[in-house]
């Protein structure tokens, strides 16, 4: 009665069949065969690391965060569940006591109808400018407070009052999500990007000196992310995140046309629901790597055991720079500033208990994963 599910991050016990397609992640569409250190037996290196007895997995403590959301997506009017999904995404990464303040031109009565009438939010506070709500019982973000203000986030004087009230309440904004869309209006990509450029300038002016604020923006033109000037950050190595929506859509369409066999699996990354794969960033400390020197190929073995066979590493981030699909033999000196980019299948505890696996279990049951045919007398590679 095994699930034997396929897709991204498949069942670790799945036996590869003749009609299966294997998905590789590489820096080009024509990857070269690995030699030398990139074909080392990283399983042995991992076992040696574990034998020291000090490899421990820790969870990075969640912080109380106050998040500002500027704008409103029209899709949330017809499918408000998507708005709830975004709030739950925020809630899973912050501690209890965190807040989300949504500032846009949407009529507050209509906003209240959506969140209370359709999504089941509980209203806590009501005032002439908006109100405060708590997310529905049973959701990931139940302890998250949501506030709504019917104001224009692109108006400096309006936002000055918002920041003043937040400072008085001791809840300075730690992060801002900037959308170029405007509630009740259809605007061109140029207008949306103009708002995406102007709002960070307002935030930069109003954000108190010395208080870091991370900005996530959605841009439709390639050059917008280069022109934007966000609030100053304490760590100059950090940078704002701009999501080029049109480029993402174009690349997904192009990849689907070029490699149609991929789509059934990759489409899982765009779906909402349980037991689906998702991208995540893990601090190196969560994997017990800080202060260690290892081959990059060891990381997937660590992830396999930490997530019971339901995760794979696709790269790492250092000082806001992503290195995707590095060579497995790359020697890494891990620091507290490193973050590991992974794809994790967010399986339930019950599913992981039933279908999960440890690396040693897989090797014992099916044989060594390094027992592959030798190529040009080179040592076997780990797949």
C-alpha cells in the first residue's frame, strides 16, 4: 500500500522504471560529465562527519516580525483563498506576536466582507480608517494579526502617519512587500513599476535610521530592480528581492515548450495543498554546518536524513548571491552567513513516518547509490 508517488522530491523508496523521466538541475541545458573530486564517494565523507558525534540539526528561532504589504492583487477578489495562502506563508516563518499591515485603496467594507465573510477571519478592532483581524482557527497563521488601512501607499504624507502610529505602538516594520497593482483599477506595467519605484523611496525616507527593513517587490520591467532604491539596511551585503513576474511566466512557458515531459512534475511547485514540494532557505546552522569544511556533495546526504528523504539541495546563498548547482566536489567553509537553497516536499508527520527513509536504510535495502558503472576508469558518482 505504498504511495510510490512521483514528481519533484519523489518517494525515496520508489524503484526507477523504464518509462520514468529523471529531472536534473544544472547550470546549462548541456551539462558535462563530472570527473575527479566531483565523483567522490560523498556518502563516506558524510559517515565520517556523523561519526564525530557532534552533527546536530537545530531549528533557527523564529522572530517577531511586523510586515507591511502595499497594494492589492485583483486575483484576491475572486479567489480570496490565495490571499489567505500568502498570509499563511508569512505566518509559518515568524513568531507569535507578529503582524501584517495591508495598505491599499480597497474599500474597507469590501475588504472586511472578503476576510470575515468568505475567509472566516475574526475581527478584533474597527475604526474609521480600517480594522484589525485575526486569521481563522486551524490555519498556520491563527496567531498573526492582520490590519487593513484604506490609504494610498504611494502618498508620502499618508505613509508618514502610518509609520508614526507603528512607532508609537512599538511595532516598526521589519519587512515590506510592494505590489504595483492598484485596487479597483487596471494599470499598465509601466504604471505598476512606477509605483514599485516610488514606494521604496517613501519607505527609505520614513524608516528610522538604524532599523533594517527588507523589501520584496514585484516588477514587470527588467530594469526596474536596478533603479529601485530601498530603505538602508544594517548589513550592506543584503539586497532587496525583486520578483520579475513576466520573466518567470516567460521562462516557465519556454521550459514547458522545450521539455514538455517536465511539466507534470514542475507544475507541483505552483500548486497549493498538502504533501507538495516547495522551495526553502535554511541557515547553515540548521544543518550543523557552521564552522565545518565539507564537500558540497555532503549536503544532500545531510538533508536526506534531516527530512527523511524528502529534500534536495539546489545551491547556496552567501551575501545575497545565489550559487545554483555548484560542483559536488566544491570544498565549502561554512559560516553563519551561508544559507542553503533546498526543495522540500512538505509531507505531514504521518506521511513521513510511513514513507520516509534515512540514507543508511536506502543503501541497506537497495544497495549503494554509488555502485554505478565506471566511466573512463573514473570512480563512481553519487546520483
